[in-house]
């Protein structure tokens, strides 16, 4: 084995390690982005990024886009009984007005 063969093997090993490192970095990217942005499904995106990398990048762009999406947050509030009663009274008045107007037109 000549010195050139040894050099070629070293270069090949370096390229293989670099390719593996890039593959790992790309697999981690969607999950890292989602976690940094505080995405509520960050763990699912992380798993999807790895799954996409294992499948040869087929689904990887989907998870990358998902990591950048801003989830819609729905805030639920509580309605007090006085607010509910006020809304009920208002609805009854509107229904009464509607039936009164129908009676005038007939």
C-alpha cells in the first residue's frame, strides 16, 4: 500500500464522517427550529425530522415547513352567570322583536 492509497483512504473517511455529520445536522434541524420558536408540537416535529431523514428526505421538507408555522392558539374564556343572563335576556328581546315584525308584515 503506497502513501497515495493511505491518503485516499484518509480523505474518504473524512468525507464519510462529514456526510454523516451533515445528515445528522439536517435531521435535527426541524426539531431544533420548532423548539427554539416555542412550537407546541416541537417533539412531534423533531421525530418527524428524524423520520424524514431516515426515509431519504421524502417527508423532511414537510416537517421543516411545519416547524416554521405559527400555530393558532384558541383561548377559552369563562362566562359568568350574570353575563349569561344578560345574553339570554337580549336574545329573548330580539326574538320578540322578530315575531312582532312578522306580525306587522302579515
